C-alpha cells in the first residue's frame, strides 16, 4: 500500500456535519443537512423536499460548495474513466485517486 495514496483520519469523536448533495456535469443540487442516520424513510421525507432554513454554519457549508467552480466538477466527471481504470488495475485496492 502506498502511503501517498491513503488519507489517514482521526477515528475518535469529533464535531462534524453530514450533508447530501448531487452534482451533474452542468448543474448541482442544494445541500441537505443530515442529522443522525439516513435510512430510506428519512431520505424520502427529508432529501426530496428543499432544505430547511440554515443557521450560520449551514450558510458556510453552502458557500463552500458554491465556491467550487462548475468546471472543476466537470473535470471530476471527465476523470472518471481514468479513476475506474486505476481501481481495476489495482484489483479494487488503493489507487492514486
């Protein structure tokens, strides 16, 4: 395993936020904040309708997503064939992506 291809993360308790969002080659959805566990029933009830009014932290998360240029998202889509080929060549192991 190449350490340069592995992102280590802290496994202890830490504050965070879970969000759901969709990206497309020419567009993106609004972010939806997820509290707790997301199951199919919650997905239907909470993800499908627009997100509720955000607090200041939520506004910062949305601003961060809005700051990502659509061209960058498009480049991620365009890189998918290379990414898939890299994973296949490593037999589903770690790749440089």
